[in-house]
């Protein structure tokens, strides 16, 4: 019996979406910008003026502190973010976007809109609701493994 596997299918789809999103001029021109950096930028854009810290990035992307530290260091080095100490806790550094990140944001927003339109073409609202329901159930099932 031929059994389909969800993990590789999701990985392949995620990889393809990453390729499409990386096809914006700011990302293409900046060879040091990685896919995860683009995803983190998008997360920071969505947060707007809400204070964001490294622990928020760790939680959102389910990554270890050391991984987040290295990614954020590279983003700071690449001129995308600044990590600024907060007055009320010397251990915390708020993540702020730079002007260059705003240029990336505009390009990324256009590409995300195009990608979402293309991805969901031909799907009804009910089918999309079912998809998100399945994704939620996959996540709940995986949470039981820990």
C-alpha cells in the first residue's frame, strides 16, 4: 500500500514558498539574508509597535535561544535590526527595525500578497478553513510528543 507522508509534503511546500518569497530584490541583492531572516522580519512587521524581544522570536519560531541569538546577530550585522537595551531591565534588549528593513518590508508585503493569492487560487473559504483546522490538529498532535 502506498502511504503518503505529511512531513515531507509540508517541508516541500514550505521550501517552495521560501523560494518564492526570497525572490524580492532586497533579498536577492543581499546574499547574506537567509530565509529564516525573512520570516523573522515578517513577524516583526506584523508586531508593529508592540515591543518585541528575543524570547518572542524564540517562541514564535520554536527555536532555541542560541539559534535565535545567532540569527539576530546576523540580522543586526546586515543592517536589518537594532537590539536596544530597555530601561527597566538591563538583561532585555528590544528588537527594532532599521530604515533598510522598511524597504524590505514594502517589497516583502507585495510578494506575500502575490504568493498568498497564487497559493489559494481555486480554493473555497470552506477548504481554507479545513486546511487551517488540519494544520492546528497536526500541531496539537506533535505537541503530545514532547
